[in-house]
């Protein structure tokens, strides 16, 4: 995606912002879309906005993506008002173009959007305190509660088969069979570990087809840095980065947070003795998630939360190994064998979860409101 000041200013001028554009500078640390802080001024008062150029290489159906974002944020806004909240700060708010659209396509074919800027709130990249992880769980649980009545089946799949674990396994099997870089012989233990758990991979889909696991609005990127924390109160305020919102399962949103936040080691840790599931952090997040959902999850969803954590970790490890076998074509690497290290970290975490399974189930039962 090419970036120059004139093009971003021209894109910003397509939107119904207040006043005159004063500046438009790069903002944040996102890696997918280009994000800018847009400052406008009217009668001596500044109005900040977020301008984004959307990544068409990652997201092939921008109109469908924006239909998802508009539908979900409009629904959230009504729910927040009904619950006595502040809809201007507790959800993202799209600014329409001057001709009433929720995105703008410029003469080069690039897609742009504008959000209201949420002041007085910060995103954090790492869990520095257990309270932050608790707030993360509470925010994503609340997200499930507020969207419990949204018709998830109407959402577009912005990345098809994103958390379709059986499809990921099929891609993994193909990579093993083709072995295009001659690496399969060096990772026989990892291949065997994944294959031994094949039967578990389709459980969520089977339960959904049987009517036992509801289809939900799934965020699909539930890391701490996608939550804005109020600077004054320290409370989770607003969930951002809605591009991967799709039909999915609450247990997978929960599980990806556990995979990311309750691991005692880095995602690419080479010393596997450092890798384990932190049960205190697992408990903290689970408590927040269940409190935030306020009874809107079914008994099956709650019972399946540990499975969601294990499956998201296993799926991630499988994806890293698939990329390693294919020659590191998807995930960026900074050293030889980087994706293999990432894979081994995830699989070690799965193995530790299996050892602590009874504790995980006990925590989930005891943390139900």
C-alpha cells in the first residue's frame, strides 16, 4: 500500500468531518492497515479522528468487511445506550462520507474509512498486571453479551475458514505430503503430536451442527492490544480492530486470549522449559470473561472454554508448522527455524494444558457467576 500525504488528505476530504483538516500523521503500531491521526479544526476547536487505509491484500472483500463493521457497531451503539453507557466512547463509531457511505474508494482503487477518535484511553501490547488481563476478559465477555442477539449468520467471512481447524489440518497434511522444502523428516515428533489430536479438531463444528453450540459474533483477534483501557479508571472501555469480525464461536475468542496471555513464555521461546499455562492468569481471565458475559453464554459454551483454549493453541502451532514446511511464506521470520520455534512453543503449551486439564475445568466451574 503506497502512502503519501496528498493522497491521505484527499481521502480524508471525502468524509463528513467537522471543520478544516489541519494535519494527518501516522498513528499507532498496527501492521495490517495504515492508520493516521486526523486533526480538524472549527472555530478554534480541534476535532480528532482516525483515518485508515484498508489492506486489500489481506481483506479481499472490503465492502463486505465494512458491512460487518457498520452492522455490529450500530447494534453495539443501541445496546450501550440501553445499558446507560457512553456510545461515543464504548464502541467504534464510523464517520460517513459526504455522500453517506461508510467507506471511500479513491481514484487509485484504495479503500479508506474514518472513525471518531476515542480520547483518554490507551491500548497496551503486553499483560503487565493481572488486572489488565482481567479487564481484557471482562471486555470480551461483555462483547459477547452485548452482541448475543445479533444475527451472526448475516456476517461476511472476511477471511474464509479462519478458525476452521479441520481445514487448517487439511492444509497441514498437504504441506507434510508435498514436503516442498525437505523439512518433514526433521519434525516427525511435531507432525505426530498434531496428528494424534485430529479427532478433537472438528468437535466445535459438530456441536454447532447438532444445535448444541451457538454461532456467535466472533472477534477473532482477542489480544490485549485490541482493547482500549480508560486512562482515568483503568477499566476496559472499547474493543477495536473489528476487521476480522465473522460468524464463529465464543470459545475460540476466549481460547485465543488464553493462548496469548496465559503463556509464561514468549510466542517464539526457544527454551521450552519456560513454556507453561499460568493457572493464576487463566483464572483471572476466565473470571473476567464470565462476569462480562453476565449469563449470556450457554452451559455448553462454558463447559467448552478449556477446549477453546487448547484448540486455538493447537491450531496456531499447526499453522506455524505448516508455514515452516512450506518455506516460511506466510508468517514473517527473523531467523532460521523461527516458525518451527513458534510451533514448538504452542505445542508445548498444549501439552501443559493437557496436564492441567482437571484444574482448568475446576476453575471454569468455580468462576461461573
